[in-house]
């Protein structure tokens, strides 16, 4: 005989799901604007819930950040996979780098997340590794194609990407000149 769940418990579960979804939406908006340094109390205030509700769904701030960034990084990882199928590996690599920079400028949370990829527990996540592996795979293909210098390593790309994003900040406009210099430095002359 199948156990029936009391309707009060079912509605609590639905309420909990709505709270979690709301927290993720609010956190995404707040992180996009203010970066990932925003406190859990601030997220709770914007979501109009108690801070206990935030911690019930996300026991640490890192877990909340990771949940919010899953969508962004997953999309970027999928884009890297599509770029790997390109018949022009060099062009695909440079377009992808430019896309990451553009999205980082438009979304402070992406910039903060990329910066933290080498500095915190968030960066050691499987998702962060997949993101950087996608860039590395594009780099290797572009190097094999003869489009990118063979002495460039993923760590070099990581440092330069993070540096550009940190220096540019959000809303400052796309740094065309800086990105051109960056990409030209990677190309085989």
C-alpha cells in the first residue's frame, strides 16, 4: 500500500521549492549587480525572507554562489563544446575568449566567480574545472591549428582573462583595445 503524504507536508514542500527558486533569482540579480561579496543577510533582505531560510537551502555562501553560477557556467561550457566543433579552431578560440570577456563585463558575478576560480573553494568545483578545461581544449585545438603560440598555457589565459575582467569591472564597456592586444599577443605572427 502506497503511503500518502499529508497535504500540509506537500504544501510545505511546494513552499520550500518556491523559496529556493526565489532565493536563486534574487541572488542572481544581486550578484550580477554587486558581485559575490554581498552577505547572506543582504540576499535574505532582498528576497524578503529570514536569513535562516537562506541557510536552510544553502548552508554556505559558497553553495549559494555555486548554485547561481551553475546556469552561467553551464551555458559557457556548452558554448565551448560547440566551438570545439568549428572547422576554424583559431577563430573559434578567439571568439569564445571575447564572449567570456563580454559576459564578465556585463555580469559582475561572472567576473567574481572567474576570479575566485583560482582563489577559493568555489574554484575547486567540478563546474569551474569544466569551464577552464573547455578553454584549455579550445586553446590546444587553436595551437594545433597554428593559430595560437605553442608556448601559451591555460594558466596564462586564466591570469590574463581574470586580469582584464578585474581591471575593466562591470558596465565600463567592452575594452576593445585591451582585448585586441591580448589576442594579438597570443597569435602566431
